[in-house]
C-alpha cells in the first residue's frame, strides 16, 4: 500500500476498499432515498489522494473529495486524468469550498481525518452548509482514549500532555522497539533522539484528539442530529466502563459519528 508521498496507481487502487461503515451508510441512503447512484452527490472530507472518491465513482456515485494538503492530493491527479476524469473539478482544496453552493451534497464522510483537523468548528460549519436537509454524515476516526496511538503504534503517548514528557516517552518506546514498522521516511538514518523529535512534533502539530461528546455537541449546534458509537468490544463488557472511556474508544479505538442534517 502506498503512502501520501507516493503517486496513486491503479494497482494500489485495485487492492483498496472503502471503509465498510461508510459503504453501509451510503448503501442505506441509496435504498431509503430511492435515488440512483449517479444522482447521489458525496463528499469525502480529507480525501488524501482520492482513493475513496475513485472507488465511489467506479460504483457510479457522483463523488468528490476535499483536502487541506495540496501535495498529497496531487498524488492522485495522474490516475484521475488517465481515467478521463477532471481531477481539479473532483478533488478540491479546503479553500475551494467557499465557491461550492449550499446544500450541494447528500452525504459527507471521512475516514481517519477528524483526529487531524485543527479547526473542527470550521469543518462542522462548512459540512452543515454543504449538506442538504435530510442528508447524512458518517465519520470514522480513532477515539482519544484508544490504548494504541494509531499513527505511531505506541501505547498511550497521545494521552500525555503536548510537553517534553511526551517526547521522553516516545523515545523510551522507540528503545523498546515500538513505533511504525521500518520508521517513517523522515526518521530514517537518524539517531533515536531525533526520530523521537520527528514523531513528537507530528503528534503535537498534526493530531487533535477530542472528547467524542464535545464533537457531537459541536455538530448538533450546527444543525445535525449526532450519534456516536464505538466498534470492537462486546456490548456487555462495554457497559461496565465509565461513559467517558466508552465513548472515547477505550480500549480499541474506532469511533463512528453518525450525523443527519435536520430538516429546516
Ligand atoms: C490519515 S489521512 C486519511 C486520508 C484518506 N481519508 C484515506 O483514508 O486515505 C488524513 C487526511 O486528512 C487531511 N486533513 C487534515 N485536516 C484537514 C481538514 N481540516 N480538512 C480537510 N482535510 C484535512 C490530511 O491532509 C490527510 O490527507
């Protein structure tokens, strides 16, 4: 599987599949709305190189993506062009959204994005503007209290304050052999202390873990009904946990936020 630094290829796309929760939500919307896929407009928020947009277009949906990082997004352009799709129309930068009319989308989704969004208030406001009444949102992201941090593959480092204690623990984890397999490109060939600094800065400046209840309240304030659920643990075992742990993905991460834009 390629990374955001690699150009998206047909071979990589062939082995990629849409998040099953997102796929289910889209399929349910299709059934209940009675619309054909080509009539259903979907936006992938934080689309990366556009893999999910391409998969949904293959299935006949009118799918688009929006990204904050232009370099990442451009790594999907060649594949879109080779398929006769206009990448600059289908894959947009966050700043391009201003020109997109209100209520343009039936459904907005994201996969592993909310934990990276610095300005979630802006995302909620824009998603409320862009979703038509009765339209849906489905967002899958790691909870703030999952034991393993999803990007560094280290336990609990995201629970620590964004201060030197966090860097020290990351360095200790590296010494214990924890961390991304093979290391990130940015860390290769560097001594452990400098590797720890790279991971520390990433965690501090590229991740914003929040309480799921606060995320729900934010979207409710912008006109959505919001419901969160956590995957991967039997309901009985989960009931024993305090709600703060439960809703934030303890112990095994995956949170799903289901939204519906209230009718006016
Ligand atoms: C882990 S990647 C996931 C990419 C894609 N959803 C996928 O599953 O392949 C997170 C993406 O969210 C993007 N991102 C972060 N903040 C964003 C924001 N405020 N608006 C749109 N995209 C954002 C990042 O640039 C990055 O490409």
